[in-house]
C-alpha cells in the first residue's frame, strides 16, 4: 500500500465522527484519546482529528498537532486494523516551543498507533 494520505483515508461527515466518538476507546495517552466505532465497517482504516481551541488556543499549535498526527498515521496506515480512528486532544500540552511540542506529540502518537496495531 502506498504511504500517501488520500481523501478515502479521512473522515469527512459529522455522523462518521459521532459514530467513532460514541464507540469504544482504543488507546489513551497523556494528551490524546483514540476512539473507534464499536462495529468496524470493513473499510480501510480512516483518520479523524479533534483538536479543540480550548486545549490548543493558537491556530499554529492546532495545525502543527494535526500535521504531526497525519504524518504518523500516513506512515503506519498499512499496519493498522480496519475501521475508523479519531484522535481527540483531551489535555492542554505543556507550554513549549513548537519543535518540542511536535516531538512530544509524535512520540505519543507513535506509541498509541503501536498499541492499536498490536491489539
């Protein structure tokens, strides 16, 4: 499978997000909770992101977090089980430079994706 991030690998509709967020929690870290619908649809793995302004007030911070998650997902997509995954930021990151924040987010996302792919 090529390691790109096509439109088919993303959640688009609010109903798709709602189904995943109502489902089960697949993994939890210090910053993120990963949710998935209870009944996987038999579709390829798709990614959804919820990064609220409450926890990341600056747009540059929210966008950097999303870019890092998308890149980690893109590289590990072929190893993940079928179904939808929604990464939701649930805690405010510690104040740090953007570079440090990106490293912290990447380390946590890689750990969470590792848990999901091994489960």
